[in-house]
């Protein structure tokens, strides 16, 4: 098959596409499993950090926060 002078352009586009797809696949695989919905890794979330976030969100009141904080200390 004769592509004229444009064969090398199509080959270049093909390889750029292949490299781009490969990089995106690697990025997705590295990101999967490391972050949860909040962007924190599970290992980085201490019980105190979880408690503080629940208090900040209004899920628990100050009294309950102080009680649980004492339990954790």
C-alpha cells in the first residue's frame, strides 16, 4: 500500500497515541487503591483525625466530641 509522503505522519500519530494511552493507564493504576473519596489514604487517617472531621461536619456535638476525645487519649 502506498501512502505517499503522509505515511510517516500517520505512524507518528499512532505512536504518540500509544504512548499517551500507556501513560494514562499507568497513572490510573497507580492512583487506584491509594486514595479514598476524600483524597486521604486510609493509613493516614488516625482515629483523632476522623473524630475531628466528624465534629467539624456537625455529625457529633461538642459534648460527644469531648467524651470520645478522652476515650482516645
